């Protein structure tokens, strides 16, 4: 598994000896991580209409408000 996915999993399941996992929070973290990929395609000043639209579309698709 990708190390970044493991890092996100640790944020919602810090103790693997317990069965409590916040699945909703984990899903939100994954969606935000995907939306942040759009930032890689932004202009040097941090703006890009396309990147902003795509990030918003990803968040909307999965019901994650920012």
C-alpha cells in the first residue's frame, strides 16, 4: 500500500489494537488528498480555473465540503 495512504489511515486509526476506525474521516482525508492533486496543475501564483473546478468537482462528487 502507498505510504501516504498508510499515513492517512494512522490519522483515523492510531491504535491497531482497537477496532475503532473513523471510516467517514478516512474517506474525507482520501477525497481531500485527491482534490489536492489538482493543485499540482495550478499556475505558479496558485491559481488555475481548471484546477479549482476539478478540485471542487471531486469534493462535490463525494460530498466533502471545504
